[in-house]
């Protein structure tokens, strides 16, 4: 595996204000680092916050966090069941992870985990 590539992009000048008043020369978008990982097949969940990217893949019981500035892996966690969704919380050290096992075509009840990625 590992034929997929994932890049971080850096942008500035874009805001949620009225776009018609914006001077396009104040906006920029530039290619950042490539995420250094071979596990990029079937990405299911991606979230970016505070210079970090958290990724989970379909039917895989792991999640990984990368730095947007370097593309290097910062943290990873393994769970007993496949990760369905992962999301940063509003502090600077936790993610909420939802896992769920399949029993044939029937899904088992989901599990919720608080992952402290600073440990």
C-alpha cells in the first residue's frame, strides 16, 4: 500500500467576511509538507486544528496525528474496534474517538473514547 499522497496547504487572507469586498491579492494559498505515512488508503476522517491533522481510515482500529508544519507523525493510538470518526476537542491534548465493530451486516453499539495524544 501507500500509493496515496496527502499534503498540508497553508493559506492566508481568507476570512468568513463578505468576499465581494476582498482584494484577491491579499489572499494566498501555498503547498506545504507531504504527510510522511504509508497508511493513507481509504481515509475516512480528517480534521485540522492548531497546526495538527488527525486522520482515521475505514475499517482500521488506529488513528494518527501529524504536524501541519513538517508533515511528521506526532502521535498514534490503537483501539479494539475500527475507528468511525475522530475529532479534536477544544483543549490542546485530547481527541474524541468513536469506534464500532461490525457483526456481519449488523453494526454493534458504538464505543466512545477520550484519547490524550500528549501522553
